[in-house]
């Protein structure tokens, strides 16, 4: 789809979530994307912290974002993709179930 289309879709989803007053549901539904972003933030933050305090930066993951960490651990790309698909379905079910609670 490319950057232009994905950014437009993401912006539209964010706008809809804000308009229906359910932004937390969007964070839950996009759990894999949030997990990927948080892994990069943690990796960079921890590396900078340890470099500043100990002189040599240490890493939490072998490589960020987290899907590359799993590939470096020896998982095949198809394994990572299938497990992330399963996580996407689980996050979607949790997000849909939170809509019924409210």
C-alpha cells in the first residue's frame, strides 16, 4: 500500500476512535503495532541510559523492532508472521469485547 495509503488509513482510524470516544480500543486493536513501537522506544532509551551511565550501551533486544529480535533468535520469518497474525486476532477480540462492556 505504501506510506501514503497506510498513513491515511491510520489517521482515519485515529480520527474515528476519537470521534466515538474510544481511543483506548484503537490502542488495544493495534496491539501488535504498539508492541513494535514500544520495543523500539525501550531499546533506544535503555541504550542511551546505559551509555550515559556506564560508558557502553547495552541492548534489551538483539535488534529492534521486536520482530527482528525473534528472527535473530532463529525463528523463521513465516513463524514470526503467523504468531503475529495470531496476536492480531487476539488483540482484535479483546478490543471488540471491550466495546460490549461499555
